[in-house]
C-alpha cells in the first residue's frame, strides 16, 4: 500500500503527463485578481476556467482521458451536461466514436450542445445515477471505454492541471479554495 505522500507525488506526476497531452486541446486560463480582500495584506485571485471552450474545467479531464484511449476504441460516458459537452468536443477533435447517456431530466440546451458535436445521445434513467448505470452497462455490452466524470485517474489528472497552472501563475500562494459539487474538480 502506498503512503499518502507517495500518492500525492504519483498524482502530480500524472497531472504533469496529462498537461503535455492536452496542451493543444485546452486553454491555459488566467488567474484574475479580485478587488475584494478579507484581511489587510491578503490578495484573492480567481482561476477563470469558465473561459475554457466548453465553459467549464471539465474539458481538462475529458481531454486527458480521451487522449489516453486509442482512437479506434469507442468511448461512452454518462452526464447531465458539462462533462458530456467536454467529452463530445474532445471526441470530435480526437476522432473517437463517442456516446453520451443523458438522464431524462437533461436540460434541452445541454442535449443540443452535445448533439451539435455529432455525438450519439442515449436518453436513459430518471436521474444522473441511473444514466450512469445504463452507460456502464452499454460500455460492457458494446465494448466501449467508460469515461467517468469524477472517478477516473486520467480525468482526475486532467483536472489537476489546474493546480499546476495556479502554482506557476501564483508561486507564492498560501491557500487554494475550491467549490465542491460532485468532487471532480477537487480530486485533481
């Protein structure tokens, strides 16, 4: 079993490798200073991942994963939107045959954005967890590689490239605060 320090180093090395693979697929986003400060002598900066081509950090993880999968191997994911959009754009760029399983509750605008990339869309399940079960079943029966939005070492490494950029852009940073939703960003 690896010690926590070894796991951190392994994860950092994986993010460095992912950064090389995704350099042509994602933008290096700016860190912008805030006009607000909490304490005298402190600065707050924002990492502008909303300026990625798909509007979210999800493009990093999708690009890292798909760039590690042979192009002749079809890929599939479950998503309620942003991850599916990011994977769809990446698949279009890399030439992967791609399927997204969306829940029945998907926002129409997100479904249309995914379809605009030429992605095969399957609607299944009343919520995201049921869509994921269906996508994993299709991956097994159709021989696709499943791309998890939050539980895949390559996806996590792609999200970790944000941390690498922050450390380069703000080398004297003391703290990084991360919003948490499903855990895909904080894991990187």
